[in-house]
């Protein structure tokens, strides 16, 4: 025993030092210290049977990338407060679905366009409840899977889907090894593939070992630091979707064509998926296409695309509306050629990244306006 | 680091271990940087045998060193005639540590010529003198008469260091890491936002200058503390580079507390040879301006650094005239020195002179420089002011750390348990996520 005493002393010291560091990191999370001090970024993501990855329910923590914000994932796995199922009578429940722009981890919940539009609607005497179904890196297939499962369970009166226009205009067969994607089925029909479920990483994350490690992430700031630092392999939910998003955007050629009569099988599959819930009922949908201004040179071309998408969707859905989000945002901004990039980025990174406070304010105004119009047209 | 230390302790040839690791460490900088440093090492080693024979040789090797520095550091500045390269946001483009090792080698040659030290005949020892890995990239700049004897006696030093306490060395490394990762990197995003977007109002402008003053202090002194601590683990004593400069009561005192080894280099090899404070006031003023202007230029190819240096020259000169009156008013000397330091940091941090002048205008309540405003409303303002004052209090508290009672406590506590605690904290600090990617500021110079 005496022989091991030095080793024991040293290891005890290491453990005490580790506990001390954990304590310091937790202490730094006290308001307003967390705004500047060294803190650990929370791990919000986990494996999901339907979408490959999603937010783990009932989590609190700090988001640090781009801008610091304290965020909460509710009991049903959405960012924001809990909500009742079914909705309270007389409440208009709106589910906003999309990628990290909707997710808005970079700002506090009350500053997101989701919450702001809820306030604006209530200000206009519409008792609305707007739910955040944003998920970083969500493609058309992931969003469709999310609508089928998470959104459907929330019984919304209206769905607003923010979809990147190349997702629909290019609509290519994808790779479903990490999360859902449209693939060619056994008889060449287009289906939403879920090969990711057989993946080793997914199975590991969904198993007992995964539970243990996620428990560690939820109870140790140091575990989060290690996870963020060495975010490869086991806990790669955060990095994968974003990487995928970047690579898709980089690989996507410019395209400005859509014809409801000559849609590709993938385009048809996407629109079919958006038109029916799993029980066969149909949602009321506002489809907001984003980034169309980067795909088409003229406003006329963009209007044609919107009309064509509307024609295609309205054949499937009675209550649908299609928006060119860039165009609507531009009309809300002052000046002859408004610069949409000022809505993105924080501090020195103005112009690139996710929505800043100005962006959220404008998106809230646009979303509120779109919901109000939709209700008027589809009572 | 632990591996190097273990090899250094266990292998019979400690000098070779330090030589190899210093070379491997610098090799990560890339082939170009290695070629430059190798060429300079060869030239300086060969000429060290000649500089005592004729002043011509000394002049030549100084010229070679300065020329290399100018070619690789100031080329764009002198060719284009304009200096607009924002060192704080752009990539590091100068060879790693060039400003430091060129000064160290030049100082060595001058000391040799003046007979202050003897020539180093062993190339391995010479390489260790120039490239000793803890201080190679950003100092402290060491003098041969202090450092060479330690390299000559490495075997004895190793024996001595193994018997001496490890905890103070580890604590110094920890202090450096805390300064860099906990403080400097936490302040960096806020400083970068203010200087990238430009302050919209006076309080944001003052906040930017205040935060930058502490960011650069924590960043640079953190590196120096780590360098001194790491060297101490190998039994080598490097000079301290910082002595809480923001507690200075005069500009002269500031330079005795800020980047001390550079200040001493400039004093010994530039200011005094140019005549120092001797002669009529106009001459003394000119010497001061030239010296401080060159000290500013040393930091990088931008007018902002030159104006910063010249500003310090002017401040030091003026303070000589009025300092005695300020000394009679309690705290006046400190307040004036601290305010001038903050003001001069604005030049240092600004991307160009136009921005700096506009920044001063905003600081004085004039037109906004940009659109970045930090809200001082309600509790926010109170917390910001409390935070800023805390930085100053921490600065004062730090001065109490380097006292004999603290050293005694560390020596008394030196043992495996406390070593384990400190090593765990060091490891975790190294592992803290670096989402902003902030290299040490002085790596840019």
C-alpha cells in the first residue's frame, strides 16, 4: 500500500483538480457572468428514430457558437416552452418547421422570430401559439419526417415550412446513411430512406452506452467540453447536419426552373410527403421558399417558380400558400435594393451566419403577416 | 510537454533533448520559417567569431539581421508606402517569432562586440540560446550573459531543479493559462466586435479601449508567465516580462513594468547608444521619439504602431516636465498614466489611422465611428462597470501573488497531491473549447 501512496496522492490531486474545474465552469453560468466568462456549450442533440437526430427533451444550457444564449428544450423536444396536447380551445397553434434559421439557438427564446410573431399575433387579437420545430441542418426529407412525427403529434392548426429553394428545385436523390433522404426504392419509386437506423453510430448512440454518455453530457460541463473539442464519431450529431448543410450548399448548382407538369419523381415525393399526415389527414401549409433570390436572376422568374409550386401543391392540398421569402423580406425592408445579409450574423461577423436580432424582428413581421393573410384566405 | 520533461529528466544528455525538442517545436511553423531561422542561425553563429575583431563585421551582421526582419516583416509597408494591414484580424503572415529571435541574436552580437559576454563555440548551445522552445515565439527576450551560463551548466541545473520545488513552476504555467484562456479569450470577442464594427457612442468606445488594455495584458503576460514557468521546470530561469503595468504612476514606470525585456533591449541597444537623455532637450526629445517610434514599428507594418510608439515618446517626454507636480496629488500620476495608456492602446488596436482618429472622436462624445453600441441601460451598465473595475482589482491582486509568503506557501505545499490538482487544472484549461480561435496576440508581431 505504501508503494502506491505517491500514485494515489497524485490521482487524488487530479480528481480534486477536475472537480474544481467543473465547479468553476458551473459558477461561470451565473447570470450575467455567462455572457463573457469561459463556459461549456450544452449538448442539445441526440439520436432520433424518425429524423436521425433531434433535440433531446427537457434540456437546458448555453449555446456559444456565433452568439451566446441560454436555451431550453421542452419536454416534447422543441426549443421553447412546453405546450399542451391537444391545444387549448380557441388557440391557433402554428408549427414552424425548418433548419437552423428556425431553430435560432443563437438568441434567447424571447428574441426569436417564433416568439416575437406569437406576440405580434396576440397583439392583433389572434390567440396564437407558435411552436419552434427548427432543427439544424434539416433537409426536405428531415423536415418531412419531422412533420410526420413530431409536428403531427402537436396537432397544429397550421404548418409554416421554411425550405431552401434548391431542395425543391434540384430535388436530387440523396444519401440516407446519416439521416432521412429521398432515395430510389426497390422498384425504382422514390421513398424516404432510413438507412441511418442501421448505422453503427446511430445504434451506439441509441443503446445503453449512448444513454450513459448522454447522462454524462447532461451532468458534467467537462464532458461537454471534451465532446465539443473532440466532436467526432460518437457524439457527432451537431457537426454532421451542419457539415451536410454546407456541402449541399456548396455542391448545389444554380437552378431556376420548376414546372408542375414535368416534376421529377423526387419533387413529387417531397410535395406528396408535405401534403399528408401519417393518418391520411391533410395539414394547412404555408411553404416559404428561402434563397430563391440566389437561384433566379429576375423577380419575374421567381414569381413564375412560386406560381408553379403553388399549382403543384394546391392539387394535393386545399389549404396551402407559397411564399418567396426573400421577396417578402425585401418588401419589408427600406430602400430600392435592400441588403438581406444585414439580417444575419453577430458583432464583427455581420452579414454571415444565423439571424441576428434585426433579422428575427423582420422575420417575425413577415411570418405574422403571412399567417394573418392565410387565415383570412383560408378561414 | 510531459514527454519532453520526462526525457529531459531521464536521459543522460539534457542539452540534446532541449535542442531536439526546440527544433521539432519550431518545425511545425513550416518549411519557409525553418529555412529563415536556420539561415540566420548559421550567419549569426559564424559571425559571432568575427564581431570582436572588427566593428565592420558587427555592422554587417546587424544589417543582415535587420534586413531579414524588414524583408519578411515590413516588405509590404515599405514597398507600397501605405500601411493598412490589420494584424489583429488578418492571418499571421510573418515567420513565427522572427521579431523576437532577430532581436535576441542582434543583442548577442552587440554584447559580444562590447565584451559583455564570451562567444559560444558549441552550435547546439547557440541554437538552444536562440530557439529555446518556451520563449522562442514571443519572448521574454533574453540576454546572452544571463542565459548562456545556464545552457553551459544544464547538467548541474538539471540536478538542482530535480531537488527544487515543482509547484511554483506549475502554478506559473497555470496562472499564464488562466490569463490567456479565462480572461484574454473571454474579452477578445467583445473587443473584436467593437473594433470591427466601430463604436457608436462614447461609453462603447471607452469600454473597447478598457477591455483591449486588459485583453492584451492577459494575453501577452499569460504567454510570458507560461514561458517562465515551463523554463523553470527545466531549471532555467527566464526574466519576468510583466509587473502589473496598469499600476504604474508614470509613463516611465509603465515601460519598466510592460514587456520589460523588450524595453531593456531598446534601452541598451538603441536608446543609450543614440545618446539617451544627454544633451539639449531637443536632442533628448528626438532620441526618445526615434526610439519609441522604432519600438512601435517593431510591432508591425502599420502607421498605427508607429503613432503608438511616437505617442509614448511624447508622453514620456512631457511627463518628465510635469511629473513632479502630478506626484504631489494623490493618485493623479496613476490616473493620468492609466488614461494615457488606454488612449494609446486605441492607436495600437485600430486597423488604420483614420479609424483611430474617428474612434477618439467617438470617445469624446463626437460622431460615431460605426454602428456597434453596447447597452449600458439599467443593470447591464452596472454589471459592465463592475466587470471593468474587477479587472483592475484583479490586476492589483496579481501583484500580491509574486511575494515571498506566496512562494513559501507553494514551496510548503509542494507534493504530489497539489501537483496533481494544478496539472488537472492545466490540462482542463488546455482542453477548453476555443470557439473563436484566438492565437496569442504577440504571435502576430
